[in-house]
C-alpha cells in the first residue's frame, strides 16, 4: 500500500518511499483556472432559449393557519405566464420525505397547503417573462392567514401545552412535536456513574449554522412537450436523489427526468436533498412548455435552506481516578426545525461517531427529536459531530481539572490505541487503523502546549480537542453507501470518466484522473471527467458524508483495474505475449523491461472499436468498464451501537486564542491541526478541505447563528448580519500535519477528508477560551458580547472560574432518566417480514 | 430591484431640479453602496435615480483660504484614504481607509454615507465629532447645516427630498490639536458595533481648551456628549484625567437606561472605546 507523503511542514527526515505515480502528489487542481478567471458557469449563469423566470412567495410569519391564497391579481400582472399555490397541487403531486431517506412520513410538499410552519416556507409562485415581473406579481398575491403562536426554543416544544406544529401526522410517539426519538444503551452507565471517581455534568446548547454556500440554491427546469422529457439543471450535491424524488413526486418515469449539474459552488450538506423549488420549476415548465429559471436569493436560502441542527445537551462524563473515561450519559433535545429530511439522522451519526476517539464502555443517551417553527435542520459539514464534540471534549477538560490531570495527558490516556487492528469499540465502531495518539501529541506540540501551560499569559490560552469522522453515508434510515464510475478508453488514447457524484469543491476531475492515470498508464492531461448527468452517468448516491476519495475513489480504482485487465487481454492477443509479461505505462502496453516499445493505447482502443475482427475470440468490443463500490458497513443495532462507517478519519486540533478584555473579541491567533486522512490522493486538495473545514468550525464557535425573535422571525437572514467568518478572520494556518494510518478496509487506504477539519474546532476554541479567561462557555456561539458580559459577571462574583450562561453545577443527569418509552421501530423482531405468507393466505393458494 | 430611470445631470442645480420634479419617487445616488442593497431587497423602490457621479464640482478635497478642509460629497473613501492629509485631518484618511471592504471603499462616498445616516457608519460620527459643517443645495437655495441639526435624534436627516448635500467643511488643521476615532466591529468588514470619536484643542496653558466626544452605533443617530466634555475641560489637567471616569460619563450620557444584554455590552464598549480614543488623543496632545 502506498504511503502518502507527509506535508513539507512536517519532518523531512524520513525520506518518503520512492513514488512513481500521481496518487499522493499535490497535482494542481484542474478546477481552479475556470474558478479563478470567472469562466466557470454556475446555475445562475445558464440561459436557455425561451427561458422564463419563476419566483416564490414565502411566508413572512412562522406559524399560521393558511386560509386562502388568491392568485387572481397576480395572474393579471404584466408578463405573468402562470401562478401556483398549494391548493392547485394538493392531491396532484406526491408529498416527499419518505422515499430515499425512509423517513417516518412524507411531509414535504411544494407549498404550504393548510398551515405555514416556518418563516420562508413556500406559499405560492409565479413565472413571468422577466425576474422583475415575477417579483412584482408576488406582491399582488393575496394571502389570508390566521396567526398561531410560534415555537422557537426546542425545549419549549416538549411542553404538553406547546403549540402543535405538524398536525394530522401520527408519529410513533404520539401527535406532539416530538417526531422521533433516539437512544443508546451500551454497557451500564448508571453503574459507571456510581463507581466513578468523578462525574462532570453540564448543559450545553449549540447553534443553528447555515450552509452558506456562495453559489445559491437554484435550478432551471425544461420540459419537452413532445418527448415528455424533463431536464433539470440544478445546483445540487446529488443528481439521482433529485431525479428519483422528483420523478416520484410528479409520478413520471425516472428515465424521463434528466438531472444535470452546472458548476456547483459548494454545498456543505445543504444541497444534499431535493427542495420545493426544483418541484415548482418543473411543474411550471411542464405547464407552459418553456424552460423555467428559479434561483433563490440569499434571504430565501437562509430562511428555507437547511441549517445545522441545534441541540440542547444534558451531558455527563464519568471517569476513574486515573482519568480513564468509563461512561457517558446524555439527554438531548435535537431541533430539526419545522420539517426535515435528514435532520433526525444527524443525532444518530453525531452521537455514535461522536463518542470517538474514546472507547467508552458505558453509554446511555436519550434524545427527543423535535419540531420548532424554525428553518429546516439538516446535513451540514460534520453531521452532528461538531455538536457532540463541543459538549464531550469540554467535559473531558472539566474532568481533567477535577482530577488534576493535564488535558493533554487526560486525552492521551483515553484515545483508542489498540494493540491490533481492526479494533471494535463498545459502541460498535470497527476502527481499521488510526494515528489519533500521534495526532494528539503532534497538534499539542505544534501549539506549544507545555510552554503555554507552564507560563500562562493573561487573556491568552490554549485548548485541545480530538474527534473522528465517518467516511460513509449509511444511516439508520439510508441503507446504501455506493458510488460508481464508468471509464472509456477513447479511440485516440484519451480516457473519459463518467460519474454521477457531483464535485463541488472536492476536485473529482483532478483526484479521479490521478487514480486513472496511475492505473492505466495514461497521461493525466488525457483524462477527462464528464459532467454528472443522470441520462449517462452510472448510478451513484452523490457527494456528501466525506465519501468522495474513499468510496467514489474506490469505485474508480476498481473500474480502472477492470479496464486495465481488458486492455492487457487485448494487448496480449495482439502482441502474442502472456498478459503477465506485459506492463502498462507511458500511454502504451509494453513487454516488461522494454518501456520504449509496445502498442499505444489509442491503437488498441481503435481496434477495439473499429477493427473488431482482430479482437480475441469472445472479447467484448470497445474498451469500457464500469464498477460500483458499496462499503462494508453495518446497520445501527437496536441499542444504538454499530459500525456505521467503513473507516474513520481523525482530527486532533490545538487552538491558541487571545481575548480582548475590553471588547470581548476572541481571536484565534494560532491553530494546529494534525489529521489522519489515510492515504491522501492529493495533499493540496486535502489541505484545502481541512482549511475550509476549520473556517466553518470557526464560524460555528465564534459568530454564526440563526437569530430568531420570539415570533419566529429570522433576524439575520443576510450576509451583512449573519456573522460568517471571512478571510480576515482566518489565522495564518501553517501548522497542518498529516499522520497517515492507511485504511485497511478501503482498497486504496483513503479516509474521508471533507468534514474532519470541522469537528474539533468549537471544542478546541472553547477549551482555549476557558484557559484564557476562566469562563466555560456552555452555549454557542461565543460572541464578543457574550464573552465580555461573562467576564464582567465573573468579576462581579469574584470567582476564578465559572460556567456561562448555564452555570448549573448542581444539575444532576437527564431530567427524565430511565422512564423512557421504548422506541418500537428500533426492534426488528417485532416486525413480521414474511409478506409472502400473508399474500399466500389471502390468495388461498396454499 | 424594480426597473428605474437613471438620470445623469452634470450640474448640481440640475440635480436639484430633477429631484424637485420627481419628488418622492426619485432618489439621489452617489456610490450606491447603501441604496443599491436596499433596492435589491426591494426595501427601496425608486422609479427614478438621479446620479451625482457626473455632476461637476462635487468631488475632491480642497483647502479653503481660512484653512478649512472641504470635501466634495461624491469623494470616495478610497480617495480620502489616499489623500495624505496633514495634522488631525490625517484621521479622516485613516477612518476612510479602515471601513467596509475595498470594493465598497472604491465606490462608496462620504456624502452617501452621511445622507444614509446609518448610525453604525463611521462618517456620521466623524462629522458629528469634529463639528464639520454640511453644505446643502436645494430648490430654495444653499444652506449650511450643523451636524447636530442635520442628524435627527430618532434617525435620518433633516434634508428635504429636493436637497442635495454638496460638500462637507471640516474645521481647519489648527482647530484641533488631536482627533482620535476608535470603533469595534466583530469582523473586519462589518459596520461598527460601537464607535467613539474624540477631538481636543489645547489651551495656551497646556490644558485642554475644548473637547468634543461623539458616539456612534449605539443610538439611532450619532450622539455628541456635550455634558461630559464640558465637565471634563473645566480647567482640568489633561494628563491627570481619569479616562475610566470619562468613559463612564460618556456611556451614561448617550445610552438609555435599559438592562438588556446588548445595552450592557454597548455600555462596556463605549467606556472602553472612549478610553482608547481619549488616550490616543492625549498622547498626540503630549507629543
């Protein structure tokens, strides 16, 4: 297995093994030129002949009964071609949410029909000749609403007298706002607590963070009235998710829906699902027979795109005197907003994988997954892990303080460091390799941990956090994790790669070409990645869950191997040599030891396509190969354990912060990241992912949040008011280290890179802020205002340390410990899967 | 944004006439850095835009015979930042070069910011704190307005729709011995969360002759702290001033008596920024 090179900033002493291929090298990104010169074409750059423009009227209130929508005036406005509202579509399109995601109910519709559940929800839409006419027409839509009290705080959703949000849906746990529950029962946490030397407890709250992809959500739908083909250009992370759900919603054949992506300017998880606008644009196009452009404005994206799930955690960590972590107990209120396709999965993955990198033997977690009248919650870089790590890694520091152990030493004693791999943790994760122990020490050393601890400076502090990230998308409700690649050796010796997984920052065109170049001996510049297109690309799930390099990369490797075998079989026939005597490289096949001779691949490909009489007997013409790779992961077990990921990447982060005692501004002045990303295909790309992941974590801890008033109005739905960090907030990141422990399960050794940079950031900064100020923040984000008010409150009380804003050292465990209703659906034994018998009985055939 | 008519007068009187003609459906546009954002969001929907960019004589920096510094209303931040002005006027350049981001500084104008009257912007605090006079041309003729009258306490300006701010006249270089502006914003490109400008003159005895302190962003308009400065200068030795005490007095003078988290934070910021601005101004005084 190839050892990936360490970064140049790391030690240069141990010479890397001699490399011949491109995998492992920082090949410059092919994507950059178009992006840097502004020639990349994003969704809003596309113009189709005859294209018209749709706009959506969104609710200005968070919770209301929708009495009537009158489109009469809007239809009469200049340029208006069509208008639609919920009543027009009720019963004509299928609600979604329960197809791919296997959610409890399909509760998503293109428009609100009888109730508005959150500010920004779709009420009506118009399509007009110009954008301005469409926007003017929206102002002429009359909406009759009866306001209902809004529910913003997720904990308020649990009150028996709370306003009911989703009406008419019988959830597993009744008709309230709790639409799902989640629990983990591993070991005996109660006993662990009784036997522990120290139990630390704290209530932690996390924020709502936006995806904030600069390229807006949007699509262009174009329906051909004669062929009945619906073509949808969409800025999405998954073309088949859009295609299959859209076809299901519209009840048309899937091969009549063609989804294509333009350049996609990031998604971060916020584009990993279908949205109402894709359905609305499609229906408009089918009704008027013209291409319909529907690209959302930033305010709309803030209000109705998905945001990171907010959580309230009542968390406890149990430790032995020597610092060994023996148990974790938590009660979580998990906020999914008014509706959510992925949101309830976030708590599963975030909690299961979030227990890492510790092998905690006793885990007891209960969670209420609730609706509120706020923006839909969903997938966002880290998928629940940053929230979990924010709580857990601060508890680790709190326990270390009580035990008088250095936080670095505390972690070093607990991170998994088995004598042999694969190693199964009590939570069920199968760790196939990890360098977490080395990563931890590397990051601490790089930040100057020992020095900072020995000579503390006022208002300056250091903090550590470690996390692991899964490399898979197999969820409790999503039983698949596959990607596919088709390769064609063209008749001029070039190679075309077909894949449906959308590259939106992951550099597929570069990364996959590196793999193919190494495997087929084709020049890198001769390899092209075709744009994802559901009419021509092999079926794959899309790009999210840090799967690109590991899962798609493996599919590409397998397809390359198949194509290589085909090429060698054919070359052996032509050269009258044994395939084993042949080598492939320099764009040709040659007899081993004679690299300057041999047959050019273009000659072989030309023969395979145009001179089929010269092919070996039984050889299937053309040089094409396809491979699909699905990861060997497990389903979630009834107790919440399970190996949900094929492999786990590691991030150990160390932060140094400086706090301005006058203004409360927290600056991250230095930051060290040590990662185990397994075999890195392209270090440049992976470093970019880590930097971006860090910046997203920085925004989560220091500024970003959806600020709602009590009526559910989102007060900061613009980049002016929503405090996403920009380039000037980024510290100079010079301390990035890769300590590769190649995955054993993934054939090429890769691990996911895209999200591991985010997980530890909030906790590392939180721990550093405590070190700098003595204030333990329990709620995100740590804004300058909260920091300064906390400092003043601490002075007023005359204490050395305290917790803010939830100073509740007397809190004792989950508020509702063991009286938990049994989630019935989690127990498979209760189901009768033997459908055949039933049908047999009905038919009376037996 | 809605469709609009874009008019480009070349003379200030012509601009005034156009504004009088089109009334409330028209808006003046200079750099467009506030108005265009509002138009994109449809919170401003003018059907006519009267552009000042082609009007001659509204842009540039000149020093009058009396030594006062006159800045044309359409002078951009970028031009101000690059102006290399001497004496306390250098603080104007420093401020213009340290707000928003480069594209905004290239397009945005001092007059636009003053007329937008967003209390979080720096230019309203600058003119309030330095006592600059604002020259306005309207259908009824020209007038010069004191910033205390220009900015309405509840927000906005006293300008009528047909009036155009044409120039800002800052006191001459000798007028102040030191001017210092301090602000806080969470991100580099944000408008201020709070800002304080402090302008000092020096008496012949080395003591503070006169002082002005203006606070921005914490009220609907920039606020002048006259009571505090009057108490401060009555014969005080500037270098024996308790800056903390002045900060407390400034905060008490400008902030409402509410106890929300934001109010308490504003209070802390005003105290700290007053201290910083005053300390910097005093160090100039002492040098």
